[in-house]
């Protein structure tokens, strides 16, 4: 599974759940009959099945939006990685300077006490600056994570709404009493799958 497909699956998981079962009004039989008595030999029940995983992989809006989200995520990670590398380099330099200072103190290499205290103060200031940069870096990491989660949620809601709206139009004539997600079924039933029709309709609507 490639990286784009992984992100698509992660982003659209909630959309799949939201589309598990879409129920349309159906007048109850009088008297109420068990399902077995409704089935007529050689005929199909007024039920349609869709595979939402397949829809989300083939729906142009879902694919394009997921790829755009992935690009945004990767750009954020590059930004974070660049800052993290710069911080790491600066921190390593600070550690080296601190160790050099300690060796000079132990060896009595400073010409005066004032010079040693000045270098110590510089290192303390640098250490405080690095602590702040580390906090800022962690805050940025958290912000980017939160922004990505929010974008995921917005995309999930957008796609769920888009597909549900289409299915309502798709079944405007009421020919299906139930439209079920295949993932909610114990086994696949032949003759009821309308996934390809739904994908074609979604993409045709999106192209307009």
C-alpha cells in the first residue's frame, strides 16, 4: 500500500463509518411479514449495496483532496524537520562549548575570574535561549498536528456530505428502500452492488 493510499484510508475512516447505512422510508407491510416472506423467487429486493472503500478510492474529489492534504502534511513535516535539525546543531555546539568551559575551569585556563564569569553567563543565557527554542519547537509540532487533524475532520465531513447528498439524489425515485455499505454486511450478495454507478455519478457531478 503506497503512502497516498495510507493517508486516504486514515483521513476517510470516519466517512466510511458515516456511510455504513443510509435508510430510506419504506411503508411497512400489513400485516408485518418476516423478510423471508418478502423475497420473491427470481426477483431482487429493493436494496442497493455500495462499497464505500471503492468509492473513496475512485471518487475524484476524494482522491484530489487527499493528495492535497498529503502534500500539505509533507510540507509541514519538512518545515518541522528543518527547524529540528537547526536546533539539534545549535544544541550540540552549546554542549561542546559547555564542556570546553568546564575543562578550562578545571585547568585554570582563564586569565581572570571576570573572564570565567563572563563566559559562564554567556553559556547560561545560551542555555535559556535553547530551552525556549525547544519549547517553541514542541509547540510548533503540536500546532501542525492539530492543524492536520482539523483538516482531516473537515475533509471527512465534506466527503461524507457529498456522498450522502448524491445518494439521496441517486435514489430520488425511491426505487431502493435501503442503501447499505458492503462493510456492514457479513457476506457479499450478488446482484445488489451499485458502486460503479455511484462512482460514475459522483465523478460526473464533480466534473461539472
